């Protein structure tokens, strides 16, 4: 376990049980969301879609249908 997580658990353990449960639920939800995102991002469907978008972007660039991004004009 990392030092930071140890510190967070130490601090949370000093809280009343209902607040401990709140923070535990928040952490578990975040972990679940991260795992779902990773699974989605690395799915064959997502990888195929990213490949398609990359090919379209390259074709647009080669055909002169795109321009460099200028952060000052955003």
C-alpha cells in the first residue's frame, strides 16, 4: 500500500463510522469508474473506432482540409 493511501486510511479511520462509510463509498465508486473506463478504452470496438478516426484525420490533413491548432484562438 502506498504512503498516501495509508495516510488517507489513517485519517478516515479517525472519523465517525458514517463518514468513514461515505468516503469508502466514494473511493469504491471512483475505482469502479476507472476500471470501466479502462475496459471501454481498450475494447476492440474502441480501438477500431480510434483507428478509423486517426485515418480520417490523416486523410483530412493530407488533403489540406485541416489546419494547425492555435491555442491563442481558442
